């Protein structure tokens, strides 16, 4: 799995092992702690990810890359979607959005 060239510079420079789509999968599960907004956003007390090793490694690298981007951008950092930076992302995968805590 590789990140696209439209991704933030730190993300685009990541090296991630390419795998066949058939062997790549990811699901997310969780327990709600409370409703965090009127739009239905939930704060989670627990989040579980299941997936193939290549996808779990891609998610780990995504988190590390976004952390670097947050440090570089400072207060200008908004949020980044995993689906926007991973061309192999599939419709049946959950999107992962990383943002700065307000």
C-alpha cells in the first residue's frame, strides 16, 4: 500500500509495502463513550482495528506521518483522512481521520 502524490509531503514520502488488493482488508469496531456533537459524532471508549498486516502497517505509518505533519504545521493543521492519502483504500474500509484536539 502506498500513499498518493496528492498527500501531504510527509505522507507522500512514506515507503509502504505494496500488496494485492485481495489480501488487503481492514475493519474498525468500537464502543461509544458519549455523543460528542449534535451531528452524531461519537467519542469512543475503545476502538479496535482488524486487518491484514500490510494495511495495519500502512495505518501505523499514516499515524506517524500525520504526527510529523502536525508538528510541522503547528496550529495550522486541521485534519487528514486516510482514504485521501492511500490510493489502495477501498470502499468497504473505514476511513481514519486524524485531527488536532480542540
